[in-house]
């Protein structure tokens, strides 16, 4: 599970990853008021990095064909998309992991943890310093 948090720690978007052998299934959700700000693209990029780290060869996405936002993300990631009635399946090729790619993914993961910790600490101080009542 990957998440994107606002400064006030509101969870704006998530990517759910389910690894199965050489394929990782991906689901992405972004709150309506947080869309069109690049969060879906960020989550997609992080999901691809995670899939690469676990040795997956493909990323799989399933959605309703009318889900324009997710369809745009899949197309931007060069997914092979097939349609079945009102549903769509997309497969994205995951490039093999390189040593520099592994280092980048690990560093990005740590930066995400650090970002959340700073936001949480800022929230704690705001609540501690605000007069109650």
C-alpha cells in the first residue's frame, strides 16, 4: 500500500499492490478534490518501482472502461489495454531492476517516510501550541 498525504495528514490517494508471481495487480484511488494534480501519476510511478523491486515482469490494472482518469494513467504508462464489455484490463511491462534503480527506489521510499514524519511532527506542534477552548 502506497499513500500520498496532504500537509494536514489527509490521505489524498492510495495505490494498492498485490504481487502474484511475475505480475503485480494495481489499484489506484485519489480523492475527487485532489485529482488533476499529478498524484495518480506519482502513485503509478511508485507502483512501477515497487513492482520492479519485487521482480515482477508486468503490472496489471482492471477498471471500468468509463474511468477516464485511470485509463489516461494506463495509456501514459504505455499499457496494453483490452476491453471486455464495459470493463478494461491493462498490462504494463515492468523494466528489469538495475543497481541504480534499486538505490533510487530505496531512497525514494525513505524520503516518503521522512516526509510523513515531518508532517506528523508539524501537526503535533500545531495542536500543542494552539490555545484550547
